[in-house]
């Protein structure tokens, strides 16, 4: 790891020179190094992706053999390529200005957003994570969003649930299988660290029956905050008479956007540079482009569009769907969508605005992000004069109707073996601090006692505040999420793609949308004062079920689900998992960990 840090320092001047020369050298006031560190996301240096990594093709020419995206059960049939993709991540503090407002950020390998993890379906992924967070020190962990973690739930990355945090100055190595394919992301799962910068994209190449010419790669959408995450939580979890609202300061595409510095308070000590620079993408005239949209923000629901271009959705989260056309894609936090876009709206010198706007459901001071789409002969500093689609603010804070999307591979809804209702509510405790309850508990984890490790040892007596729900040997669980708050919530279940039976206002009337092949995702929005009905085929393990709004999770909006505990007790959990807990125990004997929120 020391060698990696030294290498990063040595190449800093080279990267800055290259970025200054090639990217935004006229229209941007800041270099890429100053806005995003070692990241090249959002610049014309970001390369397109190949259809798959070519070092392990099988005899028919594809790494996944004859498996297809519509003829095989993605949860039961997965190739085993025998190939390992290894990465090293160093997480540290740094000062950058993604929108021109300079602030301290948590970085992955000196970059925001972090580097791409790329693999083929059926590969093994190994990521060695070094916690170099200092001044002050913090623990950390990384969650690999959407991965099923078949037989490896201890690699899920939720501290206090599946592992202990990685202590400062220490390393933990994650190893798991790419058993699904598509677009996803990784992020810290320690407190609200991911809203402070620990995020990055993941692409797992797999089969597709849709033709396209160019894989543009990740298009990451995220609200951005000028306060550090820790200060936001301290304010949010302070006594107040009414529920606090956390307002984002800006909205970013691939980590970049301009900011109106004149809106800063006069006494703000941070440096702010206007026209810092926005993201740019290059399209080839007449070609079909694949964009991998990811909402990796802290709170906001995103509405993505490209002026004068129709979007064809081919996947949602890790689920290939029957293609449908739209002018806007709606994504709650954690959701992804793969879309195809044909560059046929103008000549080769054309330029268009790419837009992502936060809905009125999301507290935001500046909700509108833009980037530039340049056709192949357009000057790199061309400014668009394109016409936006008419996209009114939605009447409700929800995803598009369920009947629009249908998975390519059909799986009929099984009969549940267990059904329960889990309610959401916000309340003020005796200290006048507003918190969230889920299933009648405001969750707070214990970093030193991960539930998975305790269950593996046959221990099931937990404090109420851990909010643990044991489903015993039930293999098909139906949950009716009843939202008693006015806010919408992106509900995420680790380790599963769940069936989505119904979503709507008020109470559920028992209706199921397309029971012969219900939609499946790993995140779905429940609207304010509404319901969401989901069902999952239980994967043995201990899994987090939570709202993916960082500030709500910090306020206690999580539950821990134990699935098939008899199997959990038979897991042979690797020694590195236990050793990491021993290292965390040793660290906490000499250092007080200020856990000011739920912890995960």
C-alpha cells in the first residue's frame, strides 16, 4: 500500500498536465486534478468499454459460454470462468472542488468518483481495501451494491451486521463472485461516509440481445453537499422542535458541475471558483450508445434526459428488461438503468445538453445538473443550443408504473411461506432528536459484534436496538412496507433481487402486478403515505434492509434480516473476517469511536 501511495504522488504532475492539455483547457476554470483528483470521469479521456474483457473467452467466443440474458435463470445458473480480477483501494482524505467549492472529501485512490471495477459474468473479484483515513481517524467498510454474495455474506460490507469496520491503518481484502451482470456501484457503508465521497462504478459484462455500437460506460448522478457528512449528521441529530431537512448544495454528473459562488455566505472560509467545469461525453454520429446510469447520491431522486434524444431502457438494476422507450429515466438512490441512445438528432458537429434534475421530492438548493454531449466532429468546447424535453415535476415521488417494465427472464411469483408488515415512521425521542423507526425500532448497530458472526456461533439473543428479524427457515418471504411518513424512501435489500408486487398510495388492496413475471430490482421507491409490497427468495445469510437515503439510515432506518439460520451456523467464515474483528477490538480498546448515528 505504501508503494501505491508513492505511485499516486509521483504521477500527480503527469495527470494534471495531461488533463489541463486535453480537457476543458479553455472553458473550465479549474484543472481536473483540482476538481476530481485522479479521476478522469466526466472528461474526454474517459474511454469507452469493450463488450467484455477478452482474456478468458470460452470456445464459443464469450466468457459466459452459451448462457443468455433471456434463456437462463440468473439466480440459479452462473458461469465459473476461473478468472480473478484484483484491485487495490486506498481510502483517504483529500481536498478537491467537484463543483468549484473546495472542501475535504473522502477519496478512493485519490479520486472522486472512484475507479471502475470491471469484470465478466462469472469472474471472481478481489478488492484489497486499505483504510488510510486520518486527521481524524475513522473506521470504514465497503458494500458491493446489488451482489448476491452467494455463500459469501461476510463480504457484503455492512459493519456491525456482516463484519467489523476496517480499523485505521489496516487492510481488509474482500473476495466475491460476479454472479449477476450489468451496472452497479460500490460505496462505504460506515455511517454516511459514502455521501462524503467513497463511491465508484462497477460494470459486470454479460450477454445481451440488444445491438449497440459503443459502451459509453458509467454515467453517475449524485446530489452533492458542501458540508462534510459528519457535520451534517451532527446537525441532523441535534435536538430540534421539527424534523430537520438536509439540503444538498448541488447536483453532479460524473462528479462535476458548476456552482454559483455568489450564493455562498460572506463568512464562508472555503474557496469557491465559478465555472469549475462540467462533464463531457463524445457520441459517434449515427451510432447506438449504451449509457450505464447510476444514482449514487445521498438523498435525491434523479430525472435523467438528453435533449432531443429518446432513451431505450434495457436493464434496471441487475435485471435485463424488455426494452421500452422514454424521454426521462427516474432513479432513486442506489438504482441503476442501462439505456441505449442513438446519435441521430443532428449532424456530426452537433452538441446537446445531458440533464439530470432532482425532483421536488428532494431538498436541494441547486437541483439541476448538466453535461455536454458532443458528436464526433464537434469542437470539445462547443456549447449546446438544444431543446429540452418537457418533463414536469411528478405528482408523486415514485418510480415509473410497474407495468412498464418486465424482466426478460420470466420468474412466476411463488407462494410466500411467511408474510409480515413493516412500518416506517419518524418520531422525536426524549432528547428532542428526530429519528426513524422501521418495524417499530430505531436501529443502532454494535461495530464490535456483527450479527452474522454471532449467528454463525448460534447466538440469537440481541438487543432490541439492533433491529434483528429472524425468518428462520422460511424460503419465500413477503414484506408489506407501510410508509407512515410524508417522504418517499428508496428501499434496498442486500443480497437479493426482490420481486415487486405492488406500489401505491395508502394501504395495499391485495393487487399484484403481473404475478406471472413480476418486476425485480434491489432498490425500489415507496411513496410518502404509501405502500410497497416485495417478496424475496431467501438467500442464507444476514442481510441489511434499509432506506438508501444516507441521512435516514443514519437516523436509524435499518433492519437486519436473518435468513435460514441453520445454514448460517454451518458457514465456514474465513479467518480474515475474524482477524479484522480482533484488529477492530484492539483499536477500540485504546481509541474512543464516536458513533453518533446508527453506524451503518
